[in-house]
C-alpha cells in the first residue's frame, strides 16, 4: 500500500515538474503545422518581398514539424527525415531566390507552384544537391532539365534564383543561368513555394528568402523580370 501511494505521489510530481510535450493527434496528420506569423510589410523598391524574419518560421507550414528550426545565426535549418516547408501564400508568375548552404552529400530542393500536401509534393523542384550520388546537381529542374556538373562546393553559401513565367522556367546559380526550360505540358500553373529536407544525412541552411510576384500577363511579367536578369529577354540561353 505504501509503495502504491509513493508511486502515485511520484507520478503526480513528474506531471507538475516536467514541461508538457506537444502532442499531435492522429486525426491532424494531414493538416500542416504553422509556426509564427507571415512576414508583413510592403515590397521593396524593386518589388521583392521578404519571406522570413530570421526569428520564427514566419507562417511557413509543414506536415513534419521536427525537421525545421531557426539556428543561432537566424537561418532556417533543415535536418532529419524527409520534410517540406511551404510558404504562407501561393504564386503563379514569380521570382524566388534564397541563399543556401548544404553539407557534404546532402540533398535538398527549392519548390515552386507546389501543392500543400504531405509526402513528396506535386510541383516543380529546383535541385539543391552538390556531392550526393544523385546525378541531378544544384540548378537542375528536377526530372525535366538536368545539370550534371557540380557547380557548388560543400558547406559554402550560394544564391539560387528561380524565374517562373507562364510555362517557362529560368534558374540561376550565383551569376550563371543554368536552366532555361519551357514545359510544353504546362504541368503546374500555380501553387506554394517550398523548401525540402531530403533525408536524415542532409543538413541544409537557408537565408535571405525573397519572392517577387510578377504580373499575370506573360509579356508584362517578362518585362518586369528583365529588370533583374536582362538576358532572359533573349531566346532560351541554355540548350
């Protein structure tokens, strides 16, 4: 009897002393988790909007909350099993860019026009991958236009810049246009932006996430995007 009473007291003490752990109901498995509020404020003078405040996940959504965090330097960090982090808003024509750093043999991706869904999401993916066995390297439009040369060294920062206008996608890695692709099937027209954490061996960091919504009219969108990348007014530059 004394042992039972002591056990009850011990359990009660633990319940009061330990912080409550977040519990996610099975019924919510198909609902994304939101952390923080979307970054507010008008675009800058060139039309770019910040997507991340450096303190919280800024309204970005994920079905796998354990995979994403903010590191001590204020960067988004992806670790652990497969996970995707989705932007608060959806876009059609847009420019999307970020600075990225990836560990040795790591794998990640920047998605656009992507469906908010668990698992591997439907949408376009621009590859973030430098030295893993995957032959599609950083800058590839995954399974549509491959870049097979390693352009970026492990554990170094680079800028990845995506321009999506109608069924045309341009991808820049630092100052180099590596993909200029027209999707005749018009596979994805509109959707979220997303970041990928690919596998437990990968560690990816993102900072300075920015989006520039472009006009719905493709001709007007091209004129606006040419202010940032004048060369895209020419025919496709990458065969």
